[in-house]
């Protein structure tokens, strides 16, 4: 039986609510990232988030811990018509929280 620890982050973004779930395997290794957008006006955002989630999952499975800040920096640099609290910034925030270094 596989055991995973997951955490769901919720962010109010300009066009709705973004939920980001990140799962970690029992051995402490990253397993997957899943994001979905709860907005009733435009469901095309969910298609975009599915593609981004799949890409980020593949990338995070192979990236080194010291490379994560650059990934976060690239996500934070994106713009959205709804302002600063947008999907890329929220994804960056969830990844930062998940992969922050544990103090000894």
C-alpha cells in the first residue's frame, strides 16, 4: 500500500479560487502537484492549469532542491489581467511552502 502526505493550499485569485494540492511520498520525495480553479465564468482556465500541473509535476520530480528557487522566480514573474495575486504567483507560493528547507 502506498502512503502519501498531501497538503491543499487555497488562494483567492482575481478570477476565482485556486486550489493547489501537493503530495509527498512516504519516503519524503515529491509525488505530484494538482491545481484547479473554481470559477463559474471561464472553465478554460482549468485546462491551462491541468497542463501546467502536469508540467510542474514532471519538472519537480527531477529538479534538485537548490533549483527550486529559480523555478519559483520564473512563476512569480508572470502577469495576469487580474493583478498580482494570480495563478502563477499562487503556484509559486505553494511550491515554496512545500519545499522550504526544514531547520535542524
